[in-house]
């Protein structure tokens, strides 16, 4: 029986040969801080989690076998009901308890689940990566900045057109001019709102790197923390737990578009009321068109960064 108990404890030590610990994300202090590097680290870490899950799940399954064997041996001895049956079963129980305690120190109970959660959280991060990295992201950013430039010119042209004063307008012409100016002011207000939103998204693109880096680091720390959870070890408690009891049995988470052509010089200021109204209406129509184009060219960078920042919460 002593040999059997020794084998049980020895089996616990064998598990330590394959126990795995979740890795932490490392970007390197001397490496260039780029989003591409962060995504590369995330991809490598995801592969580590996939491999770690397979290893940890197999280890947990195999670690159950010695306890099952010990229970079967104890049941067999009790069935035989020999003179030393109770003593021999008690020794098996001590060995099984020692093995169970050692296994608890070597294997985190929720490690496979932690690896799965970490893998899913990194998938969440990597899914948003193409919107901020690569040529497609640079093209979207360049298109946004080019449209911002065009809208700014359209606003300036509309403001300038609204400021022209005609010579000797009639009553009807003065009323039409007031209506045109009111329409232009409304269009300018709408354009400035869309412009502010686009500028905010442009700033969000610039701030993507720290958001991605923090998300990947946070995921790795959360998974590693779950992988390090172990029950506290106390000698007196363990000794009491290993002692045979008279009672039967115990039971043991891109830059800007650049190179844009200069706008043509403005036409000479109008003189008549009809010329002022015509130019103002044209400028307003152009402004409305540029506003619509900027709205369509504005990617939801901030919304996607919010999604990246929430990815670590998938590891609970």
C-alpha cells in the first residue's frame, strides 16, 4: 500500500512536467511602437492561447486518472474485506489526497476556459485591426482628410457669398436675398456639425495605437491572472486532511491627401442683386453636396475603438 501511495504522489509530480502558464504580451521597450507590431503580438498570442488550451485541457483530463484509479483500488480492497482493509484504504486515501492537493497547485482549475476566453478576446481585437492598419486604412484616412479640405473651402466660399451686398436691390430682390442667406446659414451650420464629427474621427484614428496596445496587454494579464489562481497551502490543514477518518469517505474564470490642386481664383464680386443671389445659391448647393460627401467619407473610427477597448471584458 505504501508503494501505491508513493506512486500516486509521484504521479502528481509528473504533471508538473507539462504544466503550462499563460504568456504575457510583450512589445519590447526598444522596438518601434506601431499598430502593425501590436497586431502581430496579438496574433502570436492568440496562437499561443490555442496551443495552451489543447495542452491545459489534456492535462486536466489526464490528471483525473490517478484519482479514479485510487478510488477503484480502494473499492476493490473494501470488497475483499480483508483484515487490513480499512488501514490499506486509509493509506490510499492519504496518497490520493496528497496527489489532489499537488495537482491543485500545478493546474489552474479554469485554465482551459481562460485560454478560450483570451482567444476570443484577441479575435475581437484583430477584427478591428484592418480599419486602422494597412493600405486600405491609409486610403480611408486620406479620403477623409481630402474631403475635409474640400468642405472647408466650400464653407469659406458660402460665407463669402453671403456677405456680398448688391447695389440698389428692389424690394422683391431684397426678400429673395434674405431667403437665400437664411438657407445658406442653415447649410453652413449643418456643414460645421458634419465637419466637427469628421475631425473627431480623424483624431480617433491618430489615437488608435494606445487603445489597441492596452487592449492586448489587458487581455494577456487577465488570462495570466486566471492561470495563476491556486488554493493556499497550509501544512496543518493538509496534515489533518490526509489523516484517516473513522467516518467513510471525504469529497474534495496615411497621412492627409496632400497634393490637392489649389482652388481657382474667385470670380469678381457681383454687383446686382440677382448676381449676388445666383452666386450665393450656387455656393450653398455646392456646400450641401460637399457636406453629404464628407458624411459618407467619414469612417466610424471612434466606434470601432470603443469596441476594441471593450474586448478585454470577454475575459472575466
